[in-house]
C-alpha cells in the first residue's frame, strides 16, 4: 500500500497550509482591499483555527487511550459545546460589526480550504505511485 502520511503528519501539514493560506489571505486583503477587510479575514481565520485546534485536542484526548474508549454521550456533548462556542463567536463578531461579513466568511473558510488542498496533494501522490 505504499507510504501514506500518519495522522499526526497529515494534521501538521493541514496546520502548516492553514497558516500559509491565512497569512497570504490577510496580506492580499490588506493590499487589494483595505485593513478592515484584512482584519475580517484575520478574525475569521483565527476563529476557525482555534476551533480546529480545540477539536484536535478533544479528539486526541478521546481516542488517545485505545484501552479506554470514550463515552458517546460525553464525546458528542463536548463536540457540540465546542461547535456552539464557535457559533457564538461568529454571531457576536457579526452582530457587533467587528469584522466585514464577506472578509470574515473568507477567513472562516481557510481551514476547510487547507484540508481540501492537502487531500488533493495526497490523492495526486497516490495516483502517481499507482495506488489509486
């Protein structure tokens, strides 16, 4: 089956691509639009990046001990509390106008774009090795 990246390496790669994309998007927004747009991208990117890091930490704790599987109820409760916390931050930022909505939305999409880009690169590598 060839050489596939471990889960930890994939997550580190996603995090690296996330940082590069976020910084690039902030600089591009500042250069081509305004500092307000750049701030919106930064706030959105920071919000989703923190949420992703908390989810990574939660999943690591939940599945880090195979001999002790997590309770489904506790796992889902923590997951949805994190999700509700993220929704609260998004609502608060938009309600009080702390960030421009389109720029904020662009920032919120950075982690998803990072995941998709890393997945595409890994899929291309697999096809090039004849595994796909």
